[in-house]
């Protein structure tokens, strides 16, 4: 929202309040996470995440203005944002090769082709059964990441940058809560309070953005249209004004 304000966008008081509450909820949840790292390392990591969030927010506002000026082509943005970032991975080519070697050396799934569902292609089932499981998991992860980032870019083409950021924060919170429950951990009272703030402020922002503000704009447009019709009706009857003026002049004479 700060990035949008820098670029000249305006928000209602309720939108600002809901985003402020969401920020407090996210920070409160983050500060209650138990970690074995030192306070300085945790603060440094949290600061890096905050900086990345600010840069991402400004990029979202910039993309929103680009869509407004040149049309919303989310597939084009998806391609260029990933293609142009590939050279930045060159310094990490060594660790990436080592990671690939480790994944390729993992055991195969060794699952009998007959145990696959009948709808599965036999060739695909045989290939997956003999492929190292690390590469299979990498393929699954890449596929889900593709679906996720495609959905984010599609949403950014249809919604504002603030809306996209709020949706992503709620999605991350849901993922965090699911992983907490699936791996047998418990949510503390502070985490539950922070989660409630995030969900509540997100719902408040959605109500303000999707329901109240559109109704206000619609009502203002109807009032403006009604005033224009009245003005046009008076202008279409110039004789009435002329007769009244002539009558007034005659009375004065």
C-alpha cells in the first residue's frame, strides 16, 4: 500500500486500517515462531524478508500501472520476469549442479507398474517407477510452482497489487497452519491471535474493496447522471427562461 501511495494511488481509511491490522498480525505471528537461531540472526532474516516484501510490493504496483497503460497480458509478464532472471542464477551454477547430482543419485520409486491406477499410461508408470525419486519430487514441485505463479500472475492482471499481496499473505498463512498441523505441532495463543488478525483484516479489506466502495461509486455515478439529465432538460427548453426574463423586464418597466 505504501508502494502504491508512492505511485500516486489513493486508498480509503478502512482499507488502510485493514492493511495495518494485517501487517500487525503477520509480524506478531512471525515473532512468535520458535527458532534455535540467535536473536540477531533471526532479526537479520526477518529484515531481509521485509525488504523483499517491500520490493515485491513496489514491483506489483509498477506491474499494475503497466497493465493499465499497455493492457493486461499476464502470460507475457510471466515469461519475461522468469526469462530475464535466469542470468542471475549463473553464480549459483555450482551448488545447483551438486544438488542435481544428489537428487539424481536417490533411489528409484521401485513401484510395480501393476499397482498404478488403471487410467495411468503404462509407459509413464514405467518411467516414473524407474526414475530417481528425488527427480520425481522435483518435477512435482516444479509443476505445483508453475500452477501457483501462473495463478498469481492471472490474479495480478485482474486485481490491484494490494489485493494480490493480501491474498498471498493469507495463502502463506494457510500453508503455515496446514504444515503445523500435519507435522504434529501446535499453534500457540499468540499465533492464533496473529492468524485471527490476518484473516479478519483480509475479510475487512475484501468487504471494503469488493462491496462498499463499488456501491458508493455506483451511487455517485447515478447521482451525477441524474444531475446531468436535469441540466440537459433545462437547457433543452430555452423559451422558459426567455419568457421569465422578458416578464421580469416588463414588470420592472
